[in-house]
């Protein structure tokens, strides 16, 4: 498989994960979410879809770049891709916990674990492909912000 096709496959998977997460979010964003107290820094709802679309694109490119480095260090790349897939699944699971189950506390616990896994993925990617690691930085920052937002929503609605 060509290196560009690998990147395209990973980008497509990331965008699919994002789309599936949005299906869980869609109903609650109109019904349950508006009833919650939110902090003053809560972004408008229409900001989330474009931000996540860009992030999934960057995440996918990063994953594809690391997959392309498989011949360099097979064990390190396998480890990196394991963390990559795990954090991607946790990313989707957060939407289910928060918007599907309306369980803010579990979503808060999960997003802290998610951030730690993204950070570990970043550290591993940095040893494989520097550009791939750099592409994860906006994701780390956004999930850090989302963690603070989730914590604030939990406190305000406790």
C-alpha cells in the first residue's frame, strides 16, 4: 500500500469515528445539553464540528505518517499505533458517556485518561516521526480545554 493511501485510510477512519460520535451527540445537543449550566468560556455549539473535523484530519495524518514508518522501528511503531487506536476509541467513548448516558462524572474521569493517552501517543510519535507528534499538539490542547470544560460543567451541575 502506498504511503499516501495509508495516510488517507487513517484520516478516513478518524473522520468516521468523528461522524459516529456526532450521531450520539446530535440528539442531546438539542435536548439535554441546553439544560446544563455552563461556564462563561463555553464555546458556541456550532464551533465544535469544524474544530473536531480539523483535529480528526490532523490526527489521521499523524497516524498515517507513523504507520508509514513501520520499517524504521517495527516495535516502536506498533506501540505507537496501539496507543493511537486506544486513544481514538476513548475519544469516541467520551461522547457516549457525556451525551449518550448524560454521565458527566464518568465523562470527566474518562477524558482525563484520554488526555494522558494522547500525551503518551505524542511522546511515542515524537520518537518515530517529529511531524506526526507536532500534528497531535492541537488535539492535546483541545482535549485539555475540553477537560477543563467538562470539569466546570460537572461542578456547575453537581
